[in-house]
């Protein structure tokens, strides 16, 4: 049996060893990284809200309710701000009710393992987030994966493997490492036809996509066709945590059955209040301005990358991958960009399939156009030098 140290050495040899970089100061379009100011090109802080004054002030207001929440939700950890945030999310998503979870990871594992179990069936896109996969494994339901965005393959599976138990179709709204969008309209049609529940993880669409920032389902006109809207509060919304928005019955069921909801100390007030402020901001004229600016930044950056000859892997959103392939070349690319003042992490297995390593650029509303243009030119320069283009 290899020792832990030997396994770590093997990861190093394969170019798959990971470590963390420390940022000083706040998250923003530029950050201070190991003593240098660099352009941030790999944060999910899409609207720049993580350091927005309105969220900072809300966090301070939240502290008026103390720091810790003291207990899990069902014991004594449900505070007024939990109730207010959940009402606000339900209003935002147009559902009967919403529940907050301590993270997107906790939400997906908790929701999926509560809704289905032994003898039931889950139908999941191959590129769904790891937390969906872990929730599916935890549930002990039969787990069927279909090809990425392949609605015909999903239909075949529903026909052949539907079984007599509950059926759950689950998909990312925006795929986190590819930046493309799930065919929700067609999936909703199949969910109805095959009597399945449809759950959408909109971690990367929430606050960002759709005319009013309601997410991927709004963009595709299917807000009322999703049974469980899952989303996160720590990406576009700049705060922390996650939610499920659904019918009264499903939420009530989750309160009683979702283990990550039941058996964990609830989120603290200073994290809940900024989430409410973020939703108010998304609904304001400022929020609309941020979404417009983000869309303009994305268009500009993509055009520049395409002009340089990069493969952006079918991205349809603010997540813009640059395909590289091998792990070592990807990490060399990332390192050279850092030396040029651009923080852009390489993404390797197990986050993405082997041989499809990439630089995952994430565009923010608060990026300056000139900075994005200069960054795209630097990426092209380094990409040429390394033989990526
Ligand atoms: N779902 C998706 C699609 C994600 O990309 C992520 C975060 N990487 C999560 C869920 C987990 O959310 P959180 O970071 O809040 O745990």
C-alpha cells in the first residue's frame, strides 16, 4: 500500500499536484497575490459584489444579531435573517418557498440524497458538478449519466432505465468548467413526459443570466418548469451559502429529510444579511447595469481570444475556457501568465476529464475593457510561445 507521501509524489510526477495561493486584501477585479497586484481572471465573483459597499454594510448590520447562530436550524439556529433571506429568495425565483444551505456542496448532497433513494433513478449530465455526483452516490439511487447536453441520450435512458421508483433529472444550468448552457426547455419537456422531477444547479447563472438575473431558467424561458431551483450565494451574488427554491411540499420535505440541512450549524447572521443585500442589488438599476457591463466584457474578451485562434470550448457565458490539453502545459501557461501579472488558474483532472486541461477565464462586470484587451493580448503572446495556438 503506498504511503500518503508517495501518493503525493505521484501527483507531482503526473502534474496533478495542487496547492493554494494566498490573496491579501479583498476580492476584486485586481488582487494582491503574494505581494504583487495582479489582474483577477479566475474568480466566480462575476458581478464584483464580494467587495461591494452595500454587502459590506449589510454584513456589519448582520453582526448586530451576534456572530454565531448557535445551533442547527431545527434545534434553535433559525434566526430572523434566515427567514428573511428565504422569503427573499422565494420571491426572487417565483417559488412558493426557499431554504438556505451552508454551501452549494451541502445543498446538492443534501437535496439529492433526500429526494431519491434505493430503487429510484437519477439522470445526470456527464459534466455536472462534483457535488451533484457525490449527492447521487450518497443517495444510493441508480445513477445514470448521459452525454453532455445530449437530450436524445437522456430520453433513451428515461425509457430504458426509468424503473418504477422516483425519477430525478439533474443538470447544471451553466456548466462550471465549460461555460455552456443546459438545454432546459427540452429537459423540462422530457421531465413532464416521463414523470420525472427536474432539478437545476444554477450556481453560475444566479444573478447573472436572464433579463433580471434570475438565471439560466429565465434566459431560456422555463422558470415555472423547474421543480427544484438550486443556486449559490457565493458566486455572482458575492456572499456565501446556497439555496433550494421549490414548492412548499418539497421544501418541507427537505427540512425533514435533507441531512446536510438538519445536521449542521446554520449560517451566521453576518453572512445572511449580505445575501439579502445582493438580491436587492441584482433587482436594482445598478444590477442591470452590472449585467450589461458583464455581457459587454464577455463579448469583447471572447472576440479577442477567437481572433488569436484559441479554442474556447463552446462557451456561451462569462466562463470562458481556453483549451490546452495536457496538465503540465496548462500549468506552465498559468505560471507564465502570473509572471505577466494575470492570475488565471489551470484546471486539471479530476475537475475536468484527462487530456482536456484548460485555463478557465472568468469575466467580471468590474473588469475594465482595456485590462481585458491587454490580458487577451498577453494570453495570446504566451499561448503562441508555448505552442497552444
Ligand atoms: N455547483 C456548481 C455547478 C459549482 O460550480 C459549485 C462551486 N464550484 C457548487 C455547486 C458548490 O457550491 P459552493 O462553492 O457554494 O459549495
